[in-house]
C-alpha cells in the first residue's frame, strides 16, 4: 500500500512538473508575441507641424503620430531621437538608427543611397515673405536679396536653383523665420506644411509672415531607410496602405492640418 502511494505521489509530482513546464512555455510564447520590436528613429524635431518638441520636451507631430499608428498595425514600437538635420543621413548610413521620420522628400540623389517607403504626403516648396511685403509673388522677384533656407534640404536646392537670390543657410528653419521678421531676410523657402504652421498657427510669427505665390515644387514625403532593410520597408508600406484605406491617414492629416 505504501509503495502504491509513493508511486502515485511520484506520478502526481511528475505530472505537475510537466504542466508547470507547459505553462511556462505558453507564458514565454505569449510574451514573445506581445513584445514589439523597437525601431530606432531619427527625426529633426524642428519642423512643425511634422515633427517638433512640445512644452514638455516630448517629440510630437504628424510624422510621429503616423509612424506610431503604423507600428501598432504591423508590430513595432518606434523610439524617436532628436537629431540635427545636417547629420541625420550620415547617422542612418552608419547604422545608428533604423530609419528617418523627418519630412524627407524623395529625390533622385537620395535614392542613390537610401530606400524610401511609399509616399504618405505630397507637399511643395513655397516662398514666405514679411507680412509688410505686398508686392512679391515669386522667388525670382527677390533677385539680389537674401533668402533663408534650412541647410541640406530641398528648400535649399530650390533657392539655389533660382540663381538670382543670395541664399543664407540655417541649421534650423525657425532661425530663418526669426531673421525674416527681424528684417534680415527678404524671404524664406520652406515646405508648405511648415510654412503654413509658421504663418497661420505659431503665435510668434502669425500675422508677421505671409505665404505668397504657388507651390514652387511638388515633392512626396516618405520614410527613409538603408537599402538592405527590406523587412522594415515592407512593414512600413503595409501600414501606410492600410491607414490610407481605412481612413486613418486622413484622420492624422486632419489632426495636424495637413492637406
């Protein structure tokens, strides 16, 4: 009798051990499926409303919300870091970051080095002048005058291509706008959503600057990756496609005043 009880006890303990192991295995499996991949994202957070730092030092904006929404759909968590524009592409190239989310326009030159997601917003360069300037409607009309741009951007390229203006470059576009209202510049060339934010929303510049003329260029924004990061590229495109189809992209555009 005692021997049978002992055997039964051994069997019970063994069964409990197996069940425990099985439970641990299931728990580990569940944890694995719920743990999202962290993606390191570089952004120049000086470009409202696309990406900027709020009063609580949080990086916010259209690009930020869109990438978070994509991550929720396809299974990753973006980790944003504020990076100066003049070093952002080198940092990506060197592997410090997985991608750039920073109002990057697709250009032929950039496509030689980097991969781009599907475009998610179409913008263009515009000319911004002081509100006191009631005559200027085109960049060419500022011949011989100083025009501010952010260095290394398509706005920089656009002003250079005009050939008639003296181009002054800035590390951050906000510094160019400050010089514009201080009378040190005749104009600023910048992406249309950013121009609208400074001219219509920003309390420091609203009523002091004016967007004039038509779009000078037509440019699509896209997320930027290294050429070999095909898995992340596929996830980004899947997320963009889903949000475009279900109205999520339009909702985020509406939140940030993007057309």
